[in-house]
C-alpha cells in the first residue's frame, strides 16, 4: 500500500511539473496580455508531433526534442506576429473565437499531414528500464521528467523573480499601461513571452510523448487542465501556476489511483464502482469551484 | 453596446421566414430531398440553443463557456423521462426545461460570484463536471449515451415522421424567439442590458444585479434544455458528447458569428455555421481547415457578427 502511494505521488509530481510547463506560458500570456489562448493546447500537440517527427528523422530522442522545441518556437513567433498581435486589444469573445478557429485548423492540419493514427515516440534506450531504490522500482524515464521539470521550474523562477526581463514581465502583469509608460518595449516583450510559452509547450509535449500517445486532440484535454491550474493559482502569477500545477497533478493522480479503493472500503461495492471513477475525474473541478468560491481571484492574485 | 430595439422590417421578415419554414418540408419532398428535412431540423434546434446562449451572453453580458451542459442535461432528462414511461413531449419537454433550468440556477448561483475570465472558466469547470458524471454513470449508458426507443408524441401526435419533428422544432423556436423579443424590450430585459452596460451604476441605483443575472442565466439554461430534449428526439440518443466543452465552444462561435446581442444573432449564427459545415464536407475531407480560416476572417474583418451587417440599434 505504501509503495502504491509513493509511486502515485511521484507520478502526480511528474504530471504536475509537466502541467506547470504548459500553465507557465498560459498564465503569462493571459496575465500580461489579457488574452485567452484556447490554442495553447494546440501548440502542445503540434510540439509533440514536431518532436516525434524529428526523432524519427534523426533517430535520436534528444536531437528530436531540441529540433521539435525550436520548431514550435518558430511557429509561435509566426503566430504572434501574424495573428495574436491583432487580438490583444480585442475583447475576450473575439479571442475565444479566433483561438477556437486555430484549434480547428491545427487539429485538421496535423491529421492531414500525419494521419489519424497516433504516433509512437520511444524514450531514449538508456532510460527505458526501471530504477531500483531499495525494493522500490520506478521507471527511469519518469524520474528524468521529474528532474527536468524541477530544473525548468527553478530556471523559470530565477528568470521571472531575479532577472531584469522577469521584472518587466511581472510589471507587465501587474499594470500594463504603467509599464509601457516607463518606456519598456511591451510589444517586444509580448512576442518574447509568447514564443517562450510555445517552446515550453513543445517541451512538455515532447517529454510526455513517450508516456502518452501523440495524437490529434491531445491538446484539448490538457488545455482544460492548464486552465484549471492557472485559475486556481491566480492568473498572471508564476508562483500560483507552480502551486496550482502541483495541486492539480497530485490530486488528480492520487484521486484516480486511491479513490476507488477508498470508496470500496466505505461504501457498498455497487455504489463504489459507479461513484469512484466519476468522483475521481471531477475532483479537480470540485477543487477549483471550491477555491473560486472562497477566493474568487485564485490563490496568488497577480493584481493584488 | 446599445439597447435592443427591433428594426421595422424585423416583424414582416420573421413572418416571411416562418411561412418559408412551414413550406420547406413539402418543398423538399417535392424535389425528392427528404434527407435535408433532418438537417433543417438540426439547424432549428441549434438556433434555439444558440439563442438561449445569446440571452445569457448577448443581453446579460455573461460569457459562459459551459452552456452545452444544459443542452446535455435536457437531452438526458428527455431520455430518462422516456425510460420512466413518459413518452409525451408536453410532459417530457417541460421536465427537461425544469431540470436544465434548475441545474443552471445552481451553477449560476455559484459562478456569478466571480467576474470576467474567472466566470468563463468556472462555467467551463461545471460543464466538465457534468460531462464526466454522465460519462461514468453506467445506468445511463456511460460513454455510449442513453438511446431513445423511437421519438416521443406531442399532444398525442407522433413525432416519428421527420416533417412532424421539423414543425415541432419550428413552432418551439418561433415561440422562443417571440418570448426573447418581448423579454428584451420588457423591463426585465432593459434592466439586464443596463447591467451589462454598467453594473456598478445599476448596483448603486438599487437593482438586485445578482438576481437579475441569475434569472437570465437560469432561463437561458432552461431553453437550452428544451433544445437538448428536441435534439435527443432528432438523433435518438442522449450522448455525453453533447456536454463536451467543444460543444459549448461551438455554441459560442454560433452566437459570435451571428451577432452578440442581436435578437436573431443565435439563429443566423447557427444557420451560417451548420450550412457552412454541410457544404464544406462535400468539398474536402479537411473542411475544418477552411472553416477555421473563415472564422478567423470573421474575427478580423466582421468583428460584430453577420447580423450586425444588417441590423441597426439605437445608440
């Protein structure tokens, strides 16, 4: 039982860190530019496809990951210059419509190029097996993702909290007009943040690729989770995104693994088998509704 | 935005459209295109659903990204009614409206505490909860949905014939549009639109802002439930896919293309989107790309929607 909980807690941590990579870009685009980007999940999907295709071509996971992330960053740059620039000043409704259209285009383009079947992406061979810690086994690749996630979260923290660019970003999130008035090139900053967010998406997509199937529509489910994360954390706050990701990742993973067992111990088997999976999948939404009920601005509001 | 006022040509045009609708099934039958009666019914039903969202979004100013939950709730309520032996639409449809409206009342009571983006997201969260609940409810079919055993009867007349269901949908849509039109001009609608324009001011004037919004939200949910019950009759299935968030997104898209806050925005949007889909499917397998590009064009070049190209509103 203890081993199961430990394993699931590590899985939750790993999932939470990957969610953070997605949520970090989303919360900045949202917080600074006040732009709802439903197509953020599509960048994640396209990034995963780029990584998978580049890995197949180069026959090396690491080269594939680098090329795929670079490709997604370039795509992000083109999107920002061509479309998102025009959307920042518009109302939320227009942004929802435009990015919804992008989802349609992205899904169908990917289907046209790579076909409807899921792509297989193998982890690097050296990491394919499990790692043995005492009598506890855990897949090496998952450990690597955790290490990667912690490293990037730390890097992002330093970048946002300690660097000059990070200061501009935070200033932009707190008060855009004032930041502009102080002579910061907010337009350029927007582009940089958007491209950075796209690269993080592709990184998450590429890293998760070997664990999940790389397929059309993979972006939508994860997009909703990323939105839940940034709402819980407070829009525009990197710290909130980190805390929110870890909460959502752990609660979701542990809930799915343990709730059915717990319910079976307390309820009649019939009710437990119906209620268990349902409750497990709505747990994070309940959590979000509860947090919004008591803190309508999320846990760490950026505009305090 | 300005207050809604019907254009002078709106009434004659509505009557003309209604007459055209009445003649449509026989016209299609005459040309041997009965297949399209089902399609036309779909358009009417989605026009009803989009119009109910337009009440919430256009007149109430509440951007809800969870409206499909009420559509789905209505569809399931109808299917469950039939399972319980109620095959009469005069009983089942009001039940579906009641269930969906009650659901919307609860969702609204919690969601309306938040503002802006948070409201968008919390309505989405509730819709997702409903989606997962229906997916895992095995007694209601789970993933596969809950099938209907044939269509219901309306006041004793069977809806099994495609034309009969078409007339039922057309009649209900006409009633709903009449109701929404009167509502938009009535004191309730005026207050609602004033709240959309300046919430703080209405609050200061002593209007119970929260209650007005909540009533509008619940009303929108109830009408969406009616659309859901009709849809279940059309497709013969209450499917969890109806509650997917992309369905909520599609409804939003319909209202936005049609024109937010124009009485016929939802109707125009549903017709335009579904007709586009239907005609693009024949052109290419990858018609989603073309649809997406067209939507982008609407955002960039016709930001107020198609209805805005024709309608006028008092400034």
